[in-house]
């Protein structure tokens, strides 16, 4: 199991649309709207690093997403 935390920036006014699209993605466990440098924090739980990368790629393809940054951890 691989856990990823992806921070997401979006175009102003697209927050609700992006939030709803992210919530629908496979492997997305939680989405939090936050204040500060990023607009959302997304918790991703995947079976492999490859699956996690596919989910992050899907987030990047959502209309309105302008930037992502991901940190990855693994259960021990």
C-alpha cells in the first residue's frame, strides 16, 4: 500500500468543479479544501507507486488544475 498526499492549485472560480472531479477518482481517499499556498490537499491510497502516479496524472488533467505537488509514503 502506498499513500500519497497531493497538494493542488486551481484556477480561481473552478474550486467546486475540481473538487467534485477529484472526489470521483479511483484511489482518492479524502479531499480537503485548505487555505494558503494550495487550494486542496488530496489523500491518495493506492496499491502501487504506479497506481498512485496514474491518479496524480488524472488530477493534473482536470480542467482548472494549474499545479500539483505530491509527497509519497509507504506503510511499514
